[in-house]
C-alpha cells in the first residue's frame, strides 16, 4: 500500500508540475499573442504612414514639376527682359552734353571728359555708375584748354569725386545730323 501511495503521490506531483508548466507555457503564449497583436498594429500604422508618405511624395513631385515649369517660363521672361535691357543700354544717350550755353565770340569748342569713380564705389547698382566711371563728355566753349578744364572744375567742384580726366579740341562737325540720329 505504501507503494501505491507513493505512486499516487508521484502521479499527483508530476500532474501539478505539468500543470505549472502548462500554465507558464499558456502565459507565455498569451504574451506572445499580445506582442504579435502589438506588432501587427504597429505594422498597420507603419503601412498607413507609408501610404500617406507616398501620396505626399506624389503631391510634392507634382508641385516640383509645376515649379520647374514656372521657373523655366520665368527664366525665358528673364532672358527676354535682359535682351531688352541690353538693347536699351546699347541705344546710347547723347554722347556729348553741353556744360553751359554761355560763350564769348572768340571761344573755341572743347570736349571735356568728367569722371566720378565714387558713384560706383558707393552704389554699384546705380544706373549711371558705369557711365560716370567711363566718363561723360561735355561741350565747353572757352579760349583755351586750361580755361575749359577750369570751367568744368568750377561746375563739379562742389560735389565730391568728380574730376576732369581730359580736355580736347573739337575736331568734327557736331551740328550735322549723324546717321544714327536721322534713323531714330
């Protein structure tokens, strides 16, 4: 009888041990199922995010294409405007300006070139910066080249940066219509 009791006790102990193992396995399976559900939820969220990002990417590609077309059109317009600006700049203003219309009967005509480098140094985008850096020519009536230079200096001495670069006698007829003026 004792042996039967030990056998029954062993069977009950093994049953209890197997029950504990089964409960542990069941608990781990339940945890694994919860993790799988969590991972599936995360995968669904990631999949939705990926689809949303693909739609946004397509929208951005469409916007980029539209902006590229607009940029091409604007560059064409810019080129046209630059060509018109170049054409307008190539149409030169009158080359010779008159310093003053006062003259004496014995005065000769002189071309005085006046420059100002400071305009370009202060404001390079100034519309007359390049023209003043090259020099503007003025028609001056005076008895000598020295007097013509002095008249130009008197006219521009109140403003800083203006200098007389050269004084030369007029060698051509300034009063006849040139082909460029008659065509305009």
